[in-house]
């Protein structure tokens, strides 16, 4: 491969090499998996698990465009990449603080919730430890059987990787694959993004390209945390501008982060969901969606209401809330975006001319079908047409496909609310690592010092 950037900063790929694990995407989920496998590697250097990861971004990044000033995490710092699986891990958030010489100051804050910016720095710090096993600016475009696959179950899969700066794709062989390509931004049907119509996933990058003084009227669509955070950011950063919040619900709903409700994010809740009846699963979603979906932290709700109230006292309104309102149409007229709103309360339409329109309308779950291509025919599906997934997050396949294909996301229908969240990331990565070790014939209980599952966790 010569002296390409791919070789300098990532794993050296040889056509004859078959990796034990190849990760598609290198966000927090596959980073946590790399850590779990690395800690087994450190315990048993004579027989390590070989691994490589491919990330389409040019560098590590996790929701960079929502690193708003003072925005905090919505989960405890203890729900980091490793602690729930291995509290002694050198990749814990506590270890990061210690190495950064901020541990004492952080403790003095008396706060379980670091800023999103600091947590991102922690993730970057952890990712830096795997620079030799991650190829950035490298996109996996397909997973297939190797050309020499015989009539029996294939022993490995072949990944097609497009590497920036290379004309031809790189072919990578893997006994197991972990797919973690992330969520897909969701836009309303018929609405297209452009330089003045954005999804929240691209917010800061788009905002920084604008001239703030030229933003006289901005609007945010959505009822969740991102929508509220962007609305507050606009109100603070553009003191001259009108700020409109278009909310499909009557108003913002508070996130339930009380102790009993938060049990739905416990590692043990995955078993309750996975092995539960259809009635039990439906109840999970019916009663506990308000722990995460289309809800907002209490502090932000109260802050936005206070701002609106103070403006009404001064009789100088520039923060406007349109509840039970949908976007009916979006059209461009020069630099102005004309938004037609449909009120479910009055039945009337209202037109807003805005200089920037942000849709904080959420994400669709990861869908691996396109990536798997012809391999998808070996994947079993349920009666609703969704992929079958084993408890260890491995796709349920026919006997013709012996390789392990693991999903880090897109398993809400089988594993519950934590499937795409950080809450269970450490334990989930350990469960996948344990499954991989078993498939490689290296049972974790025979390898003392290989911390893939928490002490005392049921086998």
C-alpha cells in the first residue's frame, strides 16, 4: 500500500490477514468495544484479539455540531466507556480527569453531569489510544462473502473500504464485524436541507458560516432537548433577532430522570426487555418514552419560560412559542426562507419569513441492509420485517453464514431504550467482546484478568 495516510495513521492492511474483529464506524460504541477487547489484549498479550476500525469522518467526533456552550450531559459521568464493565479501567472518565489534572476540581463541582464539551474531550482522549487501529476518512461501502467462499459456511467476510486519497478500494477480511454507523438525521417529508435550512446534527457548522447580524429572524422546529437548547442558544447569541420555536406538542415536556424511571437504562433492563412478552415491551415504550424521547431537561424549560415571561413584563417580545403547530411548507425566496405553519389549535395557517430554519426533528435508527447488500438474504427477520438479533447483539442468520455480524444500534425492537444511547455502552461492549471471544474459542472465564463483564454479573 505504499506510504499512504491510511498506513501512517491506521492499521496496515494485508490481503492475507483476517482480523478477529473489524468495526464499521468509530464513535463511542465501537470505541467502547475497542477498549473491552484491548483490556483482554493487555491481560493476554501472547494471544491478542486482532482488530481494526474504519471511520468515514476525517477525525474522531461525536455530535460536534451540538457542543453548545454550557450544554451538559444528560447522563452521569460514571456511564462512560468502561466503568460499569470495569471500574478499574484506565479508559474511565475518572482516569481522564486524573491525567488531565482536573480530578480535584471536578469533584469540587459536586456535579454528576459534565459539560458536553468536556465529555467530548474525554472521548477524544480515549480514541487517541487506538490511533494505530483506526483508519479515518475511510468509509466501508459494503460487506460481502469472499470471492473464494466455498459451499460451506464462510469463515470470514470481506469489507470494501473507500479510503480518502486512494483511487481503488481497500479489501479487509474479518471473522466478526461490528456495525456502528450511527443514527440518520430525520427531516420532514418534502423538506430539503440547504445553507439556510438545517438539521440539528449540522447546527454549529452551519451557524458559524453565517453573519450573525444578518440573522434577523430564526426558527427552531422540534419538542426535544436539542430543539430547546438551540432555541436558547439563538436567544442568547442573537440579542437583536426574533426567535420562534415551533413545537408539535402543546409545550415542552420534562424529561423523567427520577431513580425508578431511570431503571429502564440499567443493564439488567435489557434482559427484561429482550426476554419479555410483547405486552411487556409495549409497556416499556408506553410508560417510559418520556425518559429520553421528545423531552427536555427541567432547567432549560424553566429558563426559556423565564425569558419569555421577562419579555412580556417589558412588553418587548422576541421569543415566540407556537405550540401544537406543524410545518406545512418550506420555500426559499432569495435569502429568506418562507415557512408556512399549520396550527392544530386554530386550524389556521401562519407564515414566517426567517433567515435560518433548524429542524431538531430527531433521527432514524441505524439500518444495516444497504451495507450488507447480498448478505442480507442470510439474515432472519421477525413478523414485522425487522432484523432478528441475538441477546449478544449479533444478527440472527441462517447456518450458511457462520461469521458474527454485531449491531451497535438499530436494536430498539429487541433490546429496548438503551440501544442507541450511552447509558449501557460499557456493558454492551463487554457483552459483544465476550461473544467474540467465545466464537474465537477463548472463553472469558478461562482468562482471568480479561474484564469483559462486570464482577458478579450473571453468566
